[in-house]
C-alpha cells in the first residue's frame, strides 16, 4: 500500500477485492470502487483491466460498462477532482461474486510473477506529461470498448492494455508503460483480424 492507501501491485488489489466481497452473492461496481479507492486513477484502471481479462468480459454489457467507468473516472481526473463520483445506475450494477472470485483466482499465479518484476524506473514515462498521455490513451481505449461487444472476449485485449497502464501508474514503472503502449498499438490490429 502506498502513502495514500492505494494498492501498489496486482496481488494487493486482488486481495483487497476478494476480502471486501466476502459473504456476498453479488458485488456492485460502486463497492469495488470503494475497495480499490476513489482517489487515484491507476487502481481504477488496473481493476477495470483485471475484470476485462477474466471471463467476466464475456458478460453482455460488461465491456461497455467498464469503458464508461474508465471515461467517467478519467474525466474527473482531468477536471482536477480528488474523489471519483459515479452515477447510481452504474455504481449499483452488480456482478456475481462467484464469477468475480473465479477470475481473481485465475489471475493470482501470473500476478505473483509480474509483481516480482515491477519497480520504479524510467519515471519520465509515468509522471508529468508521460502520465497525462497514458491517461489519454486509456480514454481512447475506453471509447472503443463498446465495439468489442461484437466479438466475444475481444475486450480482453483492451483489458490487458488498461491493466498494464494501471499497473504502470501505481508502480511508477516506465518499462511497464512501454509494454502497455505496445499492447495498445497492437490491439486494433489484433481486433480487426478477429472480426
């Protein structure tokens, strides 16, 4: 956890979501936002990406909802807000906890491996102008998210890019930002070949 109480790696975010949803049948998007924090964009983007790389991305409407969540939070970041607000209809949307936990457990082994590799480096890519450009890239990905509904599980490509951007933001790892940019650039090519 960083000085603001935000998760600093994937496994910490997974632990926080799983622990915060214990003893529930359904989990709302608003509740997940409360678990990961409503003050920093990085953890939100990481959470959205994690959801989209799991089978949850195949649920009808999930890619569009995650795109809206990304756009709404980023819009508030760009307006200088310190706390993310979500409209009730989005915050109250629920997903089955069982499917959520299955997705989280699927992510744990690769998360441990990735978490061992990340560290602050090439900071100019994740601070100042570099961070601003990454946030704009996340906005572009979010805008095209509804199109991924047409090809089942193609949202996972966008999710992988968002997950990597989010992790680069919270870990301040510029090398990871380069990986995220590579995925974001290759994503449209892969998507067009899937259609």
